[in-house]
C-alpha cells in the first residue's frame, strides 16, 4: 500500500506542478549533451541531412518501458521539428510493439506540424528483434542514409557500442542515453557528452516539449530529496541502534 | 477520435495499475495484460511486414546497400518457408538457430570488445577531463584485478582494490543511478497515464 501512496502523491504533485510550470517556466541547468542535441536539430534542417533516433529494444510490457516512453516523447518532438526538412528523420526500434508506436508517434509529430501528407510510414522501422540484430540493422541505416546525427535513447546494453562505432565512422554527432548500466558505461566511453542516469528523462524538457516535462523534472528532484533524506535517516537510525 | 483513444488508454493504464493494489481489479488487470500479450504477438507480424517493406523499397530504388537487403529478404523467405513446412522445433530449424544466428551474434559481441577497447583508448582525446581519467584507471584496475594469471591474482589489486571498487564504489554508484532512473520512469509513466504524453497517436 506504501507504493500506492507514493504513486498517488506523485500524481497529485505532478498535476499541481504542471499547472504551476504553465505560468512560470523554470530555468534549467545546462546539460552539454542536450544543448548539443538542440543545436543539432536546427543544423540538420539547415544542411539537409537526416537525424536517426535509435529507440532500442525495450518492450513496453516490462520494467524497461519508462526509458522507451521517454524516447518516444523525444521522437514525437523531433518528428515535429524535422518534418518539413528535405530529409526527414528516421527512427528504428528493436521491438515490434515499439516499432508500431514509433510509426504512430512520428505520424503524430507530422500532424502537429500540419504536414501529415509528407509522412512516410517506412521512416519508423523495426530493424531486428534481438539486441545485436537490432544494432546490425540500425548500423545499415547509419551508413547508407545520409545521417548527420544519431540519437540513442531507450533501453540499450553493450550493443550500443556498435551503434556508437558506426556513428563515429561516419563522423556523426552522437547523443546517447540508456537506462541500463552497461549501456551507460559503453556510451560514456563513446560519446562526446554522455547522458547519465535520469538525464535520459530530461530530454523532452530541454527541447521545449511542454510544461508536463518541466513538471516531471521538478517532481524527480523532490522525490530524489525524499530518497536522500530517507537514506540518511535510515543510516543515522542504524548508527544509533533504533533499527 | 483522439479523445476516445486517450480515454481508452488512460482507463486501461489506471485499471492495470489499480490491479496491483486492489484485489477486486486483479481479474481485469490479468485480462488486459493478456490482451496486450496477444497484441504484442500480432505486432511481430506487423514488424516483419515493415522490415520487408523497407528493404523491398531499397531494392526497387537501387539504394546503397541494396544487395544486403536482397540477401536479408531471401534469408527471411527461405527461413519462413522451411519453418512452415518443417515446424520450428525440427532439427534443421534448430541448426539454423544454433549454427547461424547464435554465432553471428557472438561474432558481433567479439567485434564489440575490440570497438570498446578502441573507444577507451580514444576517450582521453575526445574528452580530456577528470572523469575520463577516473573511468580509464578504474577500467584498467578491474581488468588487471580480474585477469587470470599463472601465478593467481595480482596482490593488492586482485585481492583488495578490485573487490572494494566493485562491491563498494561501483555498487553504491549503480544503486544511485538506478534510483534516479526509477524516479524518471515513474514520472514518465505518470505523464503517459495523465495523457500528457501520448505515444499511441494524436496530438
């Protein structure tokens, strides 16, 4: 029942903070990778190159769904921004359910930009059903489709290294974030500015995806402070022999 | 229509979440999750059609790398036909799996080892900062501490430093990162549950 209380309180706070953020948007600390992503979005439209969003092989039916949903939220924003480009973005997924949602999300981005007729269903692709199969299929997109930036966001293990290596070989901008520790370690070694931990979930807020994204960042900070206080309190209680 | 899909998605999400806490909702939760599993199975077929469609287009337009696309489609059709005729548990199908797919993925894993080593070497050139140095030194100490040598573990590094890094520093750091990821996943899930993010279409 404790979990239910946490969820209900979080939901209430998210609702209240969203209303507050609509009136007074906050200043965000600089995250170099997300600044680079923002710049890359504009540059790709100007120089007529394509962005590739790698969403990984996370399923929506298990615990990895959170990072996958964060990736889809970012894709929705990128699709809207780049829909009028000569070379619109492509996205790849390693899970069939995610593949369907990728197409749907991109279509929603085109609709929001008012250019639904430009949407091509094959811009959202399923490239493989196993982690390495997915990476091999996505590498082919990177090598053959005039991609200027590869955005890796979602559930990735060590196979992210293959995508990073392919991006490096084609001199692309690489921005990477994963919810898996091994994927984060690989991306840290391979990218200019790595996104670590919960920074994965901040991308939408930094790209101006709306008040709800800003509110969820604030809520994360509040919850993080509660966790820190609980950890310190627990350690102190243990030290003095209360628990 | 968009409102309708949002209402269905939010209701389904709320019922599945409620099923974890309220026993009265558990049968509905099970039913919805079973539906999701069946739909996920159907999505595999859609995914395969998508794969065929993308690679057929590449072949038709003579795009770069179309030979690989042709190879992929041929392999897909042949494997599909054989599996339909022989059934997936036939010995030939098992050979296809254990003789082709698993070795290919293992080869990619081997390739990854080399590319990671190369990335580690280039890390300082790409990002010359304190954290990169810490990362490289830690990786070197762990590799040295885990190495199987004829004379056993390297003194101090193998017996003290490596266990201390993995069981104290790395474990603490990993838990911190995972707590952060869990909080992010919670707020993202709530956004979807409220309909603020709609990955199922609509604006």
